């Protein structure tokens, strides 16, 4: 019959667990809730009005430029595109340009209000 000799005294292991639970409970009191953390972040990282104006106008301007230049290039290359017999016709290309520009304008509006 062999005897197991432990290097840790029997009461020490139990005390370590109790200390760990106590420190965990104390740490949980210091952790803010999600709502509180988001409120602190918004207050800390809220943009100034000029930043919002510049960011919003950049996105909206890029969306307007994409729409006008994209559709003008499609008109200029319409004959070449139709001759190429590509699986993407004029309608899908117009929809892609319009959708891209709408997303950019939407990002600008979001940037202003968010």
C-alpha cells in the first residue's frame, strides 16, 4: 500500500479557492454593463460638428460623383458593351452603379446622424 504525499497542505487549497471566488466577485462589481460602456464610449468619442460635416459631405459627394460619372461612361461605352455579348448587360451595370452610389449617399447620411 502506497501513501500519497501532497506538497500542498490540505487547508491551503481550499483557501485559494475562496480567495479566487472573492476576487472574482469584486472584479464583477468593477465591470460596467454593456449599456454603461456604450454610453461612456459615445461621450468620449462623439464627433464635433465640423467632423460630421466633412465626413458626410465626402460620402455624399463620392456617391453623386459615382452616379454621374458611372452613367456617363456607360452611355459612352454602350455600343461596345452590347457588342461584347457579356453576361452583364446594360441594365445590370446601371443597377450596380446606382446601388453603389446609393450606398455611398446612405453612408453619408448615416455619418451625419449617427
